[in-house]
C-alpha cells in the first residue's frame, strides 16, 4: 500500500506544465457557511455503468440545499443517462471540451463542491481538478485509492474500507468516513430472484464469481481450486465479458488444470448484455466467491440482490476491504474472512451444510433493502452532511 500511494502522489509530476495548478481565485463573499451549495459531479460514467448504479438513488434524493451540476464526459445517451439527467439543475456535455476549458466552465458555474467520480480510471479528468476550479474538491466512488493530488481536498469512504489510523497517511486527501457506508445501491425491482438454492434443485453445489477476470489472479484461482477439491461434486461458475475470448477461456481452464481441477467442473460464461438475463444467472449460484486483493463491488451487490451472499477476504487496502464494507453494512459479517485459510474453511463449511444458506436466500433482498446500503434518502442526507462539513471548514479557513 505504501508503494502504491507513492506512485499516486508522483502522478502530477508527469502532467504537462501548461496545466497550471490552483490558478483560480474565489471572492470572500462566496464563503457563506449555510447557503445552498452548488455541487458539481464530473464523470464519464453517467450511463449504464457500475458507477451509475450507486449514483441514481443519490440523484433522486438530493435536497434543495444542493444544486446539482453534472459534467458528463461521455456521449452515451441510454436509459440510465436519461434518468440521471432528470434530476440535475444543469447538465453539461463536455466530452470534447479541453481540460482547461472545462475548468473555466466549472469556475464560471460557481461550483462550491466539485466531486470526481472517476479517479485514475479511463477517460478521467483529473487535470481539471489539478487546476482547482472549485473551493472544495472531493473524490468518491469510481476509484479505490487516493488521487494523489494536493488539490483534491477530501476522499469519501467509510471506516471499514479505510480504517482510521491505517489509511490516512496513504492519501493526499483528508478522509471523510460516512458512518453508514460509502455506497448506496439501487437494485432492479423488476427482476425476481429464485428463492430455492440451486443445490436443492439439482443436487450439486455451485460457487460463482461474476467479477472481471483481471481480478482473478493465480492466487485466487489456486484458492478456489482448494475449495473445489475439498467439496467433491461441486462446481464453479465464472461469468464476465472478458470470457468471450477463446484464448482467455483456455488460459483460465489451464490455471485450474494446473491446480488439479478438471475443466468439467468449471462453467465459463461470457457477456449477457440484457440486465434481467444477467441477474437471473445468479439463480444458478449457491454462494458467490469474491476476488482478492481487488474485491467486487457491483457484482457483490447484484449477487445479494438475487439472494446470493458473497464470501469475501478482508485485506490491507480499500480495494481489498470493499467486500467487508458491503457485507458489514448489510449485516452479513459472518461472510467476512480474515485469512485465506479462513476463506477456504468458510466456503467448504457452507457447501457441506447448505442449510446455513437456505433461510437467507428468500430473505436477503428484504434484508438488503432494510439496510443502509439501499437507504437512498438516508445516505444522501449523510453525503450532503459531508459536503456541508467541508464547506463550513472552507468558510472558516
């Protein structure tokens, strides 16, 4: 983690000198601590994308205390994009706007709190934040680490994903820890989950992971192979868009073969573009297995939504503690392992005694809906409280 933090902190050294940092000035009369705030969101992911799954409830519940300005760095106009647009005071399409022009636009819009939702992911606009066009700047949601920018004031997280005393020194930002978790998920109510465990229907226990195969390291595959060896007759269902590749499918199966697991026990599934069909694939999974050290986020939420808990391994970084955060805030701490051996033992125990999972299957969506993870109104109040805290501090300074 320390080396990763150092690399992030050095990123701005490689930005062209033409992008000048902190070039804007803000008049004193703007700093009124209790007035309505102009909050700007910057992202290329305001469409059917994992980030949007955690934004929609927030956009729906923003109060009049926060005027929402959206800077859309993409041009994908799908149904999700249209729903998000309906909630914004101003929606700016800025895909073809230069970073200097975008910074000028944000400054002219008099944004008080500017929120990055992308971090160092593809199509990011971090060099806009480097120019500091808003008095308060934050990063949240799209990237599981620090921006490394001195100009990024805060990062929104929680105490499970970033424990106090462990994570603070690794960030260029001050960490704003939301008490009830840093994520708010909005599931698809139209898709109905099958309440019966697949192992009850077919007599074979099925583990599953729908994560990006980049997260499936050789260590992860070796660990999953240990589980399959300990549960004779079980199988593993892997689903990801990357598995459309014949070469990758062969490579994945070869890794399992090297660990003593024959191909007949592994089902590989590629892209299922239609949402309902994708979610219904969880009807074939008894227990989801999280990847590590890079946990799933959307995949774990979708699994729970369909009645399938995710067994996760708590690690030493935000990316490796998101699973623990999700399970904790839904009240599923019994699915959090603290070592690889515990992870294997817990998976084997659940497969050998599926009765432990049986009552959870029909109850999990209700449990999820009753938790802070799906409390859009409560989460948005807490998020707005974090914005207000940061703004008051800026006013004091």
